[in-house]
C-alpha cells in the first residue's frame, strides 16, 4: 500500500470535509450501478493491498461480536460462550459485545489472526467497501478512511471514477 500509516491520519483529516461532502451526495443520489462500480474499485485496490503489512484495524478498532460470532469462536477455542465473553469481551454503551482491550488479543506478532477462519463477521467484512448499498454507510466509511489505507484509497478512487452531479 502506498500510504504510510503515519501519513494516513493527516491525509484523512485533510480530506475529511471533501469526503464528507462527496459521501453525502452519494447517499442522496447514488448511481444505479453503484454496487457494480464499488466492487470494481474495491477489487482493484485490494489487488495491491497487503493487509498483513498493516493490520491497523486489528490494532486500533474492535469489532462488534454478534451472538453467532461468540458461539462460533467459543466452540473453536473450546470454551463455553460465557467463558469467552468473560475472558475477552465487554459490553459497550450501545449494549454490544466488543473487545476488552486493543490491539486484538487474537492478533499475533506477524499480524496474523489466530482465529482467522472463525473471525467475527465485522472483521470478515471490514472495511465494508464492497458491501451492497455502500451509500448507506457513509459515516462508517469516513471513520474507516482514518484507520485503513485501503479504505482511504477506495474513496480516492471513487471520487475520480464515480462522478456525482
């Protein structure tokens, strides 16, 4: 990835208003083929992205754990669901299960996920740049651009390729 993590926050901050305005327009009047265009941009960016060289999402942001996530991961770790919750999770202000601490306990020294095959849905889908109806997550995308160099690059590519009127 061409953007260094040290630069990312400054770049994202500098582009915040521009991105907010662009994503706001996208929310109001998305192109009919937005999902197709987003998939193309996402694939293009992630072809040249090495998440293992970064893992900033795992170091700075905790995913939400659904009941299905908790059950699946607990089973994988051979723990009872409540044991898993007690050991690794807390309930946040929105009453969601989130990690007790960051970086993620399951991230190893080489940025590999120790529970990759059973990781939470939020981790599997991050940074959500290939999701259907992408325009519905404008606020989340603004946050992800500050964390993920690939999300930043996706938004930059969108502004060049998806011209909004």
